[in-house]
């Protein structure tokens, strides 16, 4: 049987990459084309389906802004973000596990003093977080930076609210000489990922839930140690085993202990119920 363009096209495309001077880029592109062509053959993609895919990707790009990354959302929803994390940051028995960055991270969170109130008036049940950052031998790490952000008690990030951006629920704090940290925020609520864009369309067609368990985001870093993008999850969330972005690690689930109104750990008199969260973190020495 004579070869057809369908059977030879993949090899023809790969041969055009022969002169690529970047060996790593060539490896990635070779694999991408090989698997992409195999996918098209496997599902016997139609003209209409191909055009729908082009339009869909175009819509994803149009939904991206300075404060929302729809492509990261899709990477999360398809499990790619978590897979990349597992490949590049495999779990170590003695160290803090990683979790997905998410689409709402902002690099320029304000520096805050240790013990700061990060809520800036955002709604939610008050929560007082504390713990210690150490190395894998348990030695405290002074001056470690915690870059923190979270949704409010209704499940909305500051970047999702209408009007000009007013940062809240964000801040960078540093551990003290004993590696300790503490700050005030809110108990994170379970919430759905944004469904007003292409990601929501995909979830609906797949019959999947958009919900995530309540969580607080952190990037923990210190000189001489490997930085970790991670999250603290509410341990009793009903979505802990059905996270829309496949990001939950059991070691990252923490108990939010509820207290009646009274004196908080920072000495503040609370007139409403509040939570306390104790969560220690261990960092690996940088290679």
C-alpha cells in the first residue's frame, strides 16, 4: 500500500525541526507534534471540531487579563498544573508539599508586619494562623518569607470584585528569630472556580463540579532553601476528595478550631466566634 499524506505528514513536520539549535526546545516540539498528530488521528477530528477548538482557544485567550489567567485555570482543571508540580517538586517525607499556584496570584503583595491583619475588612469568619518554619531537621528558619493570599468568606478573591482593584487578603510577612509566624485572615470558604468563561463551559459539558475546598495560598521562601508554592486546606471541607483542580494533599489539610467570642491569641477581644489554625512548615535545603 502506497503511503498517504496522513501517514507521512507527522514525520515530514518533524524533519523540518532538524535544524533547531535549541536541543531542549526541539525535544519538546517533537513530542508535542507527535502526540498532537496522534490525538487527531485517534479521534478522527472533523473540520467543524477543529474550528471549534480554534475558537475555544481564542476565547480562552480573550478571557485572560492582568488579574486573571484563564490558561492557568485550564491547566489546573485538566490536572496539568498538578502533574508539573509532581514532576518538578516530588514530595519529600520531611518537607512541605506543594500545591497549584492558581489563576489569582499577584506578585506585588504588600509587605506586612508579623501578626498583621490581612483582611482589610473583607467578610468572613476571623481566623488566626500560626506555626513555625523550619528545615527538615526541625531547626527554625529566621526571616523566611510567607507570601499569602486567599479568597474571602464568600469565596471571592479581591481581583474578582467589580471596580478598581483594592488588595485584600494578601500580604508578605517574615518569620521571627525562632522561625515563628502568625497573622490574622479569614477561614477560607469552599468556592467554585470561575465558570463565566471557557473553563466553565468545559466543566459543564464534562458534567464536573467546579468546586474547590476552602484554602489559603502561600509561597514560602528563605535564602538557601527551595521555595514552595502551597496551600492550607480546611480539613473538614466536603470537597477535599473532589477538588476541581486536583490540588489537595492530605498533609496540607489543617484543622480550623472554632472558638466562642473572647480573647484571641493576639490579645484582641473578639465579639464574634473565630478560628485558630496551627500549621508548621518544613523547607528543603536548596540543591
